[in-house]
């Protein structure tokens, strides 16, 4: 029982780190794309914000799938 809690804790830690990296990575990707499209304008901010919201959306989907799979696994045991 204790081993399963440890495994779940490590998996949750890795998932949270992945969520933050996804959000940060997509934000920087949006800023990079915005700087290439319009270096003088404010496109960097717009694309960065779009990347941020896409990252948050994908992170919540990933978190929801993890919670759903954990609930299935707990029902089996």
C-alpha cells in the first residue's frame, strides 16, 4: 500500500513539473513566433498570451486524464 502512494506521489510530481514546463514552453514559443512575424510590433505579447492559454488548456486536459486514470486504477484494486 505504501509503495503505491509513493509511486502516485512521484507520478504527480513529474506531472506537475511537466504542466509547468508545457505552459512556459508554449509561452516562449508564442513569443518567438511573434518576434519572427512582427519584430517591431506587439505581436510577441499576443502570441505569447495565446501560447500561455493553450498551455494552460493542455495542462488541464493532461491533469484531468491523470485523475481519471488514477480513479480507474483505484477501483480495480
